[in-house]
């Protein structure tokens, strides 16, 4: 079991252009281009203007390699200037999604 300060995989500060798709709070579908603040084998922290909720299913598309993955909203920070920091967790670990040239040997995929 991981402690409160432990992560399943190390975070990288990496700016990756993404498209996030899903269903907005008002039940309309949305598609929003954004960038990552940091990434890990298990997901990413992004900035979104669309209001989402914890547990909501979304799809991510990496615009650098056109990879797509299903994910779930794991965290929604307070809105600031109409945008919020949103933690997104992959359904399954996917370190290859980020196309990091030298994959981190310490990315734990459990």
C-alpha cells in the first residue's frame, strides 16, 4: 500500500499537446485542446476550461504521436481565470503514450 506522499510512478514535467474529449457536466460532449503540466505512466495533470467532475470518463489524444487512451478524471482543482488543473488517470498504465525517448526505468506499472 502506498503512503499519502508516495506515487505509483514518477512524474515528469513535460509539455505535451493533447485533445481531451468527453461529456461535459451539462451532458454536451466536449473536445478541448490543452497541454500537460506533468505526466506519469499512470496519467497527467492538465489545464481545462471545460468543467469536469471526479470519476468522469474522458479520452486523451496525444497530438505528437496520435496515440489515444481512455482515462478518468481523478482530481479537479479550483478554477482560476476560467480554467482548472485537472488530474487524469489512465484506465491502464501507459508510459508509451508520452513517447518519452528514454523510458523512465523507475516508472512502476503496478
